[in-house]
C-alpha cells in the first residue's frame, strides 16, 4: 500500500473547470484593466504598451476573465501543498470544450 505520509515532495496535476455567467461585462473589464494598471509590468520588455493591452482586455470578455482568475487560490490554506504554477483560460461558450478524463483515451 502507498505511504500517504511520504516526506518527499510529489508533483500532481490538478485539472479544473469552472463555469461562470458574466452578468456585468463592463464591471469585469474595468476590474481586469485596473489590475493590469496596478501590475508591476515592465512595458519596455513587452510587445505592446499599457493602453493597447488594456484595449485588448476591453475588447474581449473572455480575455478579461482569464486575466483576473486566480487559480492559485484553489489550494490556498491547504496544509502541505504549494502552488507551483498554472494558467487560466476562458473560452466563449456554449458548448464548453470537453477535456477527457485521465486514462480515457
């Protein structure tokens, strides 16, 4: 039987799907743009500037949602688990893109 109390770190993949209903697109994009403005971004190292990046967020509700979703909070406060990275992407629906369960291929 596997020792569930092993002391060596173990990397795991956590796949998540969250369905949301955007009830106020303006509030969402305003929030995304505000977070972008508050972010510590070195714009000289980027392909665009703050205003063009903000314009892209204002032009896409899905990009705005993806920009503000903080998936690191999914495991916040769980003892013995450290968030290592990941990404969040919002896609217009329906239908949602199906992600096969591990081992179902």
